[in-house]
């Protein structure tokens, strides 16, 4: 083995060890990659554990249109979007719409999250490591995903430059599904 081959092998092993360490620490997982999200295919399962301990899974919501929204109390665009989404959810809940709100605040911000949650018509809870793995690492907010009544992904928030809800986008994307 020549010097270049040894260097390539060393680099490969270092890269492999780094991925293994990240995976063991729960910071990276091939299954947590959002690259596997495909509109028209079955949406990954997401489970919200609400601030009052209720467990709501997208599997339990088959037959309903579901919006997953990822937000934080410190996110300005999120705080603007949440009242609009809440009003829309309240207006269309009887037509088969469910919204699940995943808060990305730290767990020590439960009072702030609870205060926002009390103003919303849909359930909220903190994003946990195993809550929504199939949607990838949430690095941008707000980000939203829409699932149809058959459990298929209709809109992938990662594929949009801005997935923030507006009244026009809700009417265009969600209303026809109801």
C-alpha cells in the first residue's frame, strides 16, 4: 500500500468513526434524513406528546388531513404564522383537519411554550428525539408538512424556499384536501 492509499484509508476511517460517533450520540441518523421525503408517498410517522401528556400519532389520524408545524417561541415568523394557522385549524377541524404543533424550545421554556399553546386551537408539545425522525433535523423555522387523508405527503416543507403558511397558501394547498 503506497502513501496515498494509506492517507485515503485513514481519511475514510476517520469519516466512518465520526459518523458512528454522531449516530451513537443521536445527532445523525440515516433514518432521520429528510432526503427520503417524497410527495405522493406515505408520510413518515410523527408522534406529538402534548404539554399535558397526551400522545397523538399521525397513524391515529388516518382519514384526516394533517399539518405538522415546527416552531419556537423565539421565532418571529413562527409567532406571526401561528395565529393564522390556529384560526384556519379551528375553522376547518370539523371538515377533517388536524394540526400538530412541535415546539423546538428547550424543555426549560415550558412556561413560554404553554403560554403560546393556550392561544392556539391545536395541540402543541416539544419536539423530542423520536417525535418526527423521518422529517430530518429541524434547522429552519417555521417549517411545515402536509399529509392527506390517506397518509401521503402532499407538501414537503424542505422543498419550499419558504414554507410559512399564508391565507392564500392554506387555501391553495390544504382546502382542496378537505
